[in-house]
C-alpha cells in the first residue's frame, strides 16, 4: 500500500469518526505505525486537509476538504432545492440569508444570498466556512437537535472560543441554551458572534425527522429591531417548514 492510499485511509477514518482523533487511535485502528501516521498527518496538515486542535493535539478533517467540495455543492440537489426558498426569504426580509449543513460535527455554510443594500456589509458567514456552534445561530440550532450524547461530547471536546462579550463559553450554560432552542424551535444570535450583528435561524428536517440543515437570516442589529423579531421568526420558521416538506418531512 502506497502513501497516497494510506493517507486516504486516514482521511476516511477521520470522516467516519465525526470527532477529533489522536495518533494512537489512528495507529490502532488502521494498523499503521505511529511514525507513519505522524508523517502522513504532518503532510496533510501542511495542505490544510486536516486540522489539529491546540488543546488536545487531536486531528479532524480540514476546511480545505470543504473548498475541494465546492463543485459538489454546486450540483448538490439539496442546495438546488433550497435556493428558491433562500431567495424568497431574502426578498421578504431584505437580510442576508444562508443555508448551513451539519458536517462532521460542524456547521458549514453551503449557500448564501446577500441583498443589494448589504453588499458592503461584511459578515462572518461565507460559503464553505465553519460557523461556531456556541455563538452562531445557524450552528447552535443544528447542534441543539443532535442526540444528547453527541451534544455533550462535542461541547466537552472542543474549545468554546469567545468572539464578543456576549459569547457563551461555559459548557453548562451552552447546554441549557441549546435546550431552550429545541423548545422554541429556532435560534437567535444577538451580537454573540459579531458586534452589531444579529441573526435568526430555523431548522430544516428530512423525511426521517432529522435536522440536516438550518436557514438563517443575518444583518446589522439596527435592521433587526426587537419589534420586528417576532415577524421575522414567523417568516423564517414557515419557510424552513416548507423546505422540510419538500424533503419529505411530515
């Protein structure tokens, strides 16, 4: 078996694991010497095909994988199905509207539409970018609907980075917040990710009643005043439910 085949096996294992994995586990499961695993990971890391967590030194798939899969996203049926819904929400709300999926324990934006008035407003979200699950509405709502054991594992394994003074960085408080999201059926980010930016997100479910994506609207806080939030939530939740229906959810 050549080095390319071995590297592919490493990437395949990381993909199936849906969590960060250490060199010892990779060596044990793939039956490669630790020195070989270390050498391959070093090479993959240099091309951003894997990422290494600073606190645990464990590895996970890198965001370059997402960049390579842009062509896949462009032809992905789900993205095509969702596009009209995103455009309709953007037209109704005049806010940036984007689609996020749950991939390998992370929320990844796969499509986004920006209204003309926000063309010069820079937002954190970009197609192919990971949305932090402790503060981004889009990722919070995705994590909230995962199995409870996965929620605990993901929260405990990953560092809860602080982006603003409102970011939740306490694991227990985050679990409680996610429980509230499940109860309400939507998520709000009120300057938790970016100062002066507010976002609202609703879950999209498939025929198996699994939450596979979220639809989010985001913009300057002054364009999403509290008096309009209830109306915007209704538009977003109804649209997410309609899209879920297209995927067979009843």
